[in-house]
């Protein structure tokens, strides 16, 4: 199991961010043991990585519409998952 804040989680987060081109639904679905509760922490980490040039900024992440984030939270509240296909 990956521990929050570990180097393994950071590597997984970077890979998920890059593969999904910044789509938070996909990121949460891809990182092992991630939940909607991890989103604020993931956002902070990714914003730092973008600022220092470790990863590129994708519009799906930097310009995510509030309605998309709200829909993700609604899906989880009604028993779904954070993934976009649910």
C-alpha cells in the first residue's frame, strides 16, 4: 500500500497527472487508494510541481470548471466513484 506523502505516491501522482493530461477525475481514479479527500492535497502538490517546472501545466487541471469539480463531489456523495465514466 502506498503511504500518503511517500515518494511512491508522488511518482504515481506525477504519472497519473501526465497520463491524464491533468484531468482530476482520472488522477483520483489512477492513484492507488486515492479518494476525493485527497484532492486538495494532490492539487497543492501538483501546483508546486507545475511552478517548479517538474510537470507541465495542462488546461484540464489549471482551468478546471467549478461545475466539473462539483459533479465529482456529487457522484461520490451518491455512492459513485470519482471516475469520469461513472
